[in-house]
């Protein structure tokens, strides 16, 4: 689990809240019983923007944030099925503190779900998807301020030891490995997004360690990102240094060509050396991929 935003614990509004709070109420409440409620601090949490609230209006999940320290919280409500007591309905509600990485993933999942509905072809769903893309885009932009926290969260997952002695079915192992490759891809995208030279050295060092990961697909993601980041940081100089170095890149492309291909597809223009900052063309938003497929 990713480490929550560090300022949460000292926050006067939400600092005293536990990481996870759950309440259960019978619906309707039995005679003479008062429904349980969350601590007052939970009621001070707000949707991070009004559009987000609209996005989650039909869902059992909501994204909330502390207005004072910008820590994110996830609210869920559910009614367990197959209850041992089928004559009564119990409603569960839970609020949990989530880190920036989990927030990013929740937003992406929301977008992916909306996209799935839109692809089934109803016009209203298409409109919902367009709305969701806009709203999630705004929120992802705000999450950029927590980029280092997201990178650390991804690294923690990738560095987590996997116990080879545990008897696992091969399908599960393949799934876990696929998740790691996906995390590595996210790490790579986050790393080259914005200003790679502002990423703290300890994070870069941990990322470089992944170049020794046993999974070749994962190594390739990290290597591509490292090359991409290097090209961005060194801008025009890199072109001079790496020109023609096919030996360092994949067999079928020079590093220079790779950088162009992974960008906006305008590598030819970049190669002309138009004098403009070439890094501008290569920036891509982690949200631009739409939701992740699961
Ligand atoms: Zn707070």
C-alpha cells in the first residue's frame, strides 16, 4: 500500500482520522436505534472538485479530499449479499485514506469503466465518457504535484520481494508479472512526463536498479524510459552524442529514432533542429492513454 501524503497526520482537519473507518447500519434502523455515523472530520472531506462528484453519482465509490491538506480519501458503500440474516438489510460504508498512486488508479479505473460503457454504443454513455475524460484529465493534472509520491509507490510495488517458494498456479504468476510490467510502464510514463531532471536522485537510482530485473519486458520499459529521460534532459546535445548508435538501442532503431517514435510522431520535424525546445513535443500525459485495461 502506498504511503499516504505525509502532511495528513499533522493536519488539523483530517489528521486524527484512522486510515480506515467502517460503519454498518441496518436499513431501516430498528425502532429506538440511532443510525451510526462517521466522525465529524469525515463530513468535512469534500470532492476534490464539483465535477468529480457528478462523475461518481451512479457509483458506490466516491473520491474525497481534505480541503486543508489535499490528502485523498476513498468512500465506498455496499450491501453484502447472501446475508445470514436475509430478513434484514445492512448497509456498510467505509472511508479510507489513499495515496496519490491509488488516487491515480481510481481515476483511471473510473475512466476505463465509462469508456467501456461508451463502446457499447449508447449516445448518453458517449457523452458521459467525454465528460469523464475532461474531469479526470483535470484531476490527473492536479496529481502531478504528487509525482514523486506516485513514483515511490510504483517502485515499492516493483521492489516487493516475490517468494519463489510459494506454490502458485502459473496463471496467477503470469498475472502478477503482467501487473509488474504495467507498473513499470506507469513508472516510465511518469518519469518522462514533465521535467525528468527534477525527479529526485534516490528515485532515479531505484529505477535504474530495475534494469537488472529478471523480466526482460519490464527491463525494456525501464530502459526506454531512461533513454527518453536522458534525451529530454540533455535535449539537443543528446542528438549529437547518440547519433547512429544502433548498438545501444533496439536492433531496428537508433536511440534518436526511438525518442521520436515514442513522442508525438513528429520526430522528423524535431530532427530538423527547428530551434524550439524539442522536449515540448515529447511530453505526454499519463492520462492520455485513457484507462488501463484490466
Ligand atoms: Zn487534511
